[in-house]
C-alpha cells in the first residue's frame, strides 16, 4: 500500500472518532496503565502532557540529569509498556536493563535517521533477536518498508501532529518557494545542491531558505533569501506558495504537514496524499514552473484537500486516541500485567 492509500485507509478505520472513553478494562484494573517513554528527548519531553488521559500514567526522565537515574530505573521496572522514540537493533544501557527486568511490552518507534543506523548495523551482521521480536512501529510508510526489509515486522503508526489552522491565509500575491536547511554539514541530506541549481535556473521566482543554525551557504543566487531559525513560522507560511523538501531520507516531516495545514502546496521526496513527489532537478523545476504558471493565470488556490486531511488525520486528538487504543491492546493482551 502506498503512502496515499495508507493514510486514506487509516482515516476510514475509525481512529478519528472523538475523545477516547475510559475503557471497562481500565476501570476494572483500578490502577492506571504505566507507560515509560525513552529516546529522543525533544519529542519525549512533551508527550506526557499531550497524551494525558484518565487511567494513564505516562512518564519520561531525562538521561542528561544524574538525579533522574534512580526514578528512571524504578519506573522502568514498574512500567506496563516501554515506548522508545528513536530505535536501534543493538543493545544500549536502557534496553539491557529492560531485558534484565524481562519487559515484554516494548514498542520500538522508528523516526527517521535511526533507520539508517539500523541498516548499517544490519549490513555488519548485527541484529539482536530480543529487540527484533518486540513491537516495531514506524512514523512513515517508507520507514515501515525499510524496517521490514531488515526482516522485522513493522507497522506504520504516525505520531506526528500539527495544530489546526482554522482559517488558512490565502496564497500570497507574489509566488514564493519555501525550503529548509538546519545545518550546512547536512546539505546532502536536505538537497541543498538541487535547491541551488533550481533557484539559479529560475531567477524570476523567489526562494526562501529557513532554519539555518550552523554554517553558511556559499555563493547563493540573488533570488534565494537565507534565514536562521524562525520563531513565528505561521508568518513564513503566509508569504509562501509552495514548501519544497527534496531530502534524501526523511521521517514524517512536521514541516510538510504544517505547510499543508496552512493550505500550501508541497513538493516532497516521498509519495504522500495531496503532495507532489520530488525526484530530481528536472522534475522539481518543471513542477515549480507548473505551479508558477497557475499562479500567474490566477488559477492557483489553497491546497484545501491537504488542509482537511491534516486536520482530520494528524490532529492531536486523532494521534492520541489511536496511540492510547493501541497501547491498551498491547498491555491487555500480555500476561505481564497482573
């Protein structure tokens, strides 16, 4: 199933219903289900508050704070389920302790670049059976496929959500392309050379690069505006017509979903609903020119189908409800909870 049909099928599956009710099973147990988050700290830190619901105790401890070690081990031992945001196929300290405590309900969540690390280790003959046998979820359909290629069962279960944009601002009068690059050292990953080639070949079209926190782009064309980190991305989306993301490898990009939530057109390296797929300089340039031509003829309008899809499938309520339902099924189907 490709990315487009994958998302559409999920929309039809019923996970988009309202707030998750407190289940009879949870009421019978009496104590809350305990979930311990571990992994990519930036993402794990905000999840307990976002997923807070009756009958659930969701915790995360920073590995960068020494005083967190004792409560981390205590909660690891007591947890009904462990959720690792950012996975691996070899043992680290956390997974070694989890194995020592014989934790059975472990969800390995594959987010993006962690898959590249797993592919390198797999090629070296490294893949721990205890880890491979756990539950594996991926944040994007293509990541799911990459993990399955390593011989592990894996399911596409997105955890990326974006705030709803109630009234997307109309497309700007001046046609403009938005691109992203956080670090010049990662230029090949984010397709900087392709961006520069296309921008130089289209001097009449405005390009804006945001997010650059490290390094300097050498000899940028005059029509490419380069900016650092932006506090108010809503304003950036308002003056953009298209978000172009020609990456060589990716997870489920927050910026792509966010751009769609603002009704912007998206060109992305992967097939995804209501986006055009980015493949190479020639095809990307042609797509940008097609959209520019529509703009010039006053035919380019908001990407309204993308706005609706993101609001329904990638809202916090939809993601939270889906996750709590899945976590509960794993816990209740296991003999670990007594």
